[in-house]
């Protein structure tokens, strides 16, 4: 009969494989294909002439522009051929189904095929898409869309470069406006030190599983691993909340709605790691199994899934990219370390529970 600790270790491995398979499908559902990071920093410098109540910002690591219109009158965003593209105002948000931009901007790559009715010279045909006075869209004018880097970047990739100044035309009842901004290339960080730090952290935490489970040191190590796993879970929750804020979520309700609709797995793994860490701190039965399972899910769903942040200059969060890299490194280190510690303790428990062979009688 297979000892219970060994069965639990098998369940952990099965869960890890299931998590790997799940990662083959999209883990996030931000606006359409929001990037995990980029080396191009897009920023809004202002609206000319200024309109009180009209605010513009770049969201989702430069993937989208956001316009919030509290002026009390409609504002139109102009498409790539000078045609009306979006209209946002007191009556909500509308898109012009005759505008090619309506279709090209549905994906970040801009590769949507244009339907026959897309004609920038035709009269606008408005379709309501929201009752909000806020709209977000991919805009090719604020992005670098070539496969290779700009010439100045290729010549000297070691420093920051201004790629271009961009303009997105809009208009309201008082006349034409321009949203102005900049696009810069920022040298990416070296990801190697971050991965080394994550690996070393995982090894240190995993070493807690080498101490005898029944000893005082073993009890302290279990609690320490649990506390660190809970810390990693909190870091994961903080990171995904930051992603929602960067995606344009407003207020507690907006963040919660975004988390529950697009970030369910990362949220559950973060909260599960916090719960499993508390479980280990309380030295509850099967704490080793909970430690290993929660750590595997945390490292995969909230850590490795966001590993691109370690190698990109601009992270999809509203704070400095360095902070995002610290959070992701902490998540990977604590998750992987908890897996190692839990599996080592389960293995030690299975060996202790295995019956020892009876020595053969000696002949006199």
C-alpha cells in the first residue's frame, strides 16, 4: 500500500502538470492582448488646446489610449484616414462601423481583415458600444509596429532614444483638438540577475524541508516556509491589482470586476498561497501537501506567467518597473521554494512511515 505522504506528493506532481497544461491557454483577459511588458514607453504630454473635463492617458503598458470625457459634450476621435472613428460623450460611447480603424484597432497587431462596409469616405454609421463616458482603444499612432528596432536604437541600444512625437486628432463642438505624446525606446534590463535571485531564494526556502519534521528546528522551518509563501501570495495579489489599475480599472469595484473576470487564476493562486501559508504556520495536518501544492500554483500562474516583466523596461503596472520585477521575483522564489520544502518533507514522512524489513534470524 502506498503511504499517505507519498500519495500526496503524487497529487502535487499531478497538479503541477495540470497547471502547466492550463498555462497553454491565455492566463489573462485584459483588454485585447495586453502585453506583459515592452521596451517602448508611450506617454501623453497633453491635449491642445486644453479642454477642462477631458483627460487622456496611456494604459496597458502603452497598448491603449484612454479618453475620459466629462466636458458635457461629445468628443470624436479621428481615424487613420481622417474619418470619425469613436464618439464619446454624455450619451455613452459609439464606434463608426464604416471606419477602418474600428476593425484594425481590435487587436494590438492590427491584423483584422477589413469588411466590405469599411469605407472612410462613407457617412458615419454609429454603433453604441458602452454607456460610459470613457473609452480605451489600441492606436497604431502611439506604437512602434515594425518588426525590427528603429535605426537609432540599432546603432546604439545601450541608451534611451526618442522614437517619435505622435499626434492623435480629435474634435468636439468647439473645434479640432490634438492629443500629443511621445514614444521612447528604453534599454531593457538584464533578466539574468533576477532569475538567479529567484533560484537562490527558492533553494534557501526549499532547504527548510531538509530539517527533521518532528524536531524543534523542523517546526520552525515549516512556519518560516509558510510565512514566506504567504508573503509571496501577497506579492502576487499586489502585482495583479497593479495590472488591473494599469488596464484602466477605477475604484475598488472596477478592480474587483477586472480581477474576477480576467485574473481569476492568478487571484486564486495568490489567495491560496496566503491561506496555505497560514495553514503551515498553524501546523495543521497535511500542511506539507498544502505548502507544495499552493507553491506550485503560485510559481506557475503568478510567477513564471509574468516572467516577461524581468526582461522588459516598461511593466504593465502603475508604479516603477523595478518594483514589478521585485514582486515577480519574490513570487517565483517563494512559490518554487515552498514546492521544494513541501516535497522534501513529504518524502521524509513517507520514508518514516514505510515498514522496515525484519532482520533474518541468526543461526547459532
